[in-house]
């Protein structure tokens, strides 16, 4: 399996190359050169598998055994999921009025990103130990990615990780999950800006290809293909849990509802669908609604500043994984994608071509949820089920309640729940509900913290470059042989 850039301007790479690159050198994102097709018999065989076994099967299709032999791959995936609190790793809660909630948040940081990043961290360390190399990971976060990325590599001797978080725009618990990790290889910066703004210095650093290569830089944001690969398992697991029967022909569809920020999870769903999984996709955003406008109107343009919402991890106006979806649904037309994304990068405005917009709107349904919608959904779910939804999960449940009120309940639907309500106590209180706070979350309040601040007016790109240079210098002066 080889991987090519969505913009078509770089040579193909293998899985290891895609894992360590993040962005392709032409600014695009890596996608598989070909999408494997699954027949009905394979789907039936997979339908009885556990979540880790599904991840194993998917990874086997996209990672050549010459790079990671199957025995090693199984061990890496087993270690990745060994810290999860639920024995099934992922759990489906069947609630009243047809609401199925797939809980993706049973990992160490109570967020779905633990699923993919725990695997990515294992893949990274496998290759680094084999090659005797060191990397510096640079990650921007709107909430959950930072803590999941830190947990996946904390204490690793051949990895440094730099995380930029938006000060005051994550929940307090999200912030503490990052700033309380006092490990020599973890470096956290609080940025006086939103998640789109803090992405700018990261992109600038990676755009200096010579600098990025010199310091072995990489990213674990959802630009990284390994994240998308593991997230595809959500859709297969959701389908097999929810489908009424695997013995009918054709297999019945299941609608999967995806709360969306940077659209990495949505891109994974589009690929799963392309592989032959009979899922329908619906995506729901908050009032930062660029994806909703792209699906409904073909308008992929910024609309003023990013606005803070209760679903803070989705406060994103530049959902970079839409580039993967444009590529996939345009029939891998890299020339078109390059032109579209260069126009968007230049003008921050884009009207999708009619053919592409039609394909997207046929493939994906969408809605936008306000903070009031989120609050009302959280209350309703509690009143009907005594079940607490986080604000992001409530965005998906809002879609279900709205569609169920106007449609015949013939279509089975599954809502992805990307985070636990325990991380969003303020939102729970706003909904006039009582948060449940586990002991490990309570303990964060009493732990020492460590971070630096990037203030408005600072040259964030220069500060980031200086930090990367400093880490490289420390390794050299320490006599490290892993340079």
C-alpha cells in the first residue's frame, strides 16, 4: 500500500513515510493510492470481531507486513488499548426513542482521540526504536488532541512533544490534563488565541521543509494518516453493533452521526463507506458551520472569527480534513483539489464546483446546533435516560432527535460520542444537571502544573522555532546518539 498527496505534487510514500510526514511536502494530505474493497462475506466475518480485532484487520489492509509484521502489529494494538477502562474498549449504549450512543471515550483522557493516538504512539515508537531515530512532535489542540497525544508518548526517550493549546478556550479539565504532565519530553504552550490561530505558526514551521527535516518534525493532529486509519474502525463497529441482521441481501444501511471539528472522523467515515460498508453519514457542527455550509450550499468559506461554543473542541473554521473528502469524492482529482485548496488558502473563500458539491451532498447529511440546542438535548437525554451527554455528543443526539421527529423510524441510527461528560462540568452545570467527577479527574486540581504562555503580540512562529532548536541543542549537548 502506497500513499499519495491529495494535491498530487509529491512522490508516493509507504505507511512509515505517511506516519512521519503529517502534511505532504506540497501542502496536501496523504491518502491511500487505492481504497480496498470489502465484499459481503468479509463484512460478515468482521461482524463478530471485537473493536481491537477490527482495528487489526483494517491496519493489516493499509500497512504492509514488510513494514510491521502481523505478529508485531497485533502486539502494538494490544498495548495501545491496554489502558482503556472498558473491557470492550468501545461501548454502545442503547437509549430510549431509538438513540444509540457509541461511547468512544473510555481511554485514559476520556476522549475518542485516545483510540487513534494510542495506536499512533505505538507505531511511532516501533519505527523509532528500529531506526534509532528521534522526532519532535508539534501538535495544536482545540481540546482533546493535546492530552491524548501527550499520553500516547509521555516518557518516550526518542520523542519530544510540543503542544499548543488555546488559553481559556478548552475546558478546565482539558487544560489540566495537558499542563499536569511533568515529563521531560512534554512541552506545553498556552496560546492567547483560538485553535485556528495557533495552527498558523505550526503550519509555518512545517512549511519550512529544510527546518522540519533538520529537526525531524512531525504532527499527530488529524492531518496524520494513522489517525484516520484507526478512526475508520468506529464505523465498522457502529455498523455491526446496530445492523438488525447480517443475513439479509442487500445489507441494510445504518446512519452514523458524526460531531465534527476538523473533519478527521468524517473523512474516516467516507473512506469506510468507499470500502463498501453500507453506512450513511450525517455530520453535525456547532455555530462554526463551514462544513454544514459546504454540504448544504457548496460554500466552503470562512465567516468572520471563530466563535466560542459549549462544544469547544469543535470551535474550528478551517477543517483541514475536508481536503481528504474533496479528493475522495472528486474521484481522486488531485489537480482539482490543489486548485481548490490553493484558492482557499489564498482568499479564505471557496465555492465548490457543482459536480463535487452534488457528490458531497449525496454522501453526507448535515445540521448545525446552537448552544441552546446543545443544552436542551443534554437535558432531554438526562430526563429520558438518566444519561449524561458531553456537549459534543449532544450535538450528534440533537440530529437524532430532530430527524426522528420528522421521519419514519425505519432507519437505524448511531450517534458517535467523542468525549465523556466528566470533561465538561461547566456545560453540565449550565444544563442544570449534576456532573459526575471520577477520582482521577478530581486529583488534577491538586497536581503541579507546567506550561509557557504565547502572548498576543509575540512572534509565535519564532518562539516555536526557538523551542525546537533548543530541544535539538539539548540532545546534541547531552551526547544523544538518536539525532
